[in-house]
C-alpha cells in the first residue's frame, strides 16, 4: 500500500488577534486526507513568506516565537 504525506504551514489572516498577529496553522496530508492543526503560535504577516510557507527570519528568531 502506497502512502503519500506532506506537511505545510500557513497563517490564518481571518483570525488575527488584538495586536494584529495571525495564528500559524499546520496542514497534514496523508493519502489525500487533510487535517489542520493550530500550532498555538502567532506571527505578523510581514514576517511570513507565503510562497515558502515559513517565516522570514533567522533560525534563532523562529524558535523564539512567543
């Protein structure tokens, strides 16, 4: 049985909090079935790279997301 899988990240602009930060979601796909998970982390839209699905930051800045 062949299983394909992928993980992608995105920000949900519709759910911005009071400070303007948007939640980061993870989308898991296994054999065509999707699940979306709220990571509990937030970021500004300016720091998000939409094309690559990651943050525009140095690695130490990414791990320091509050």
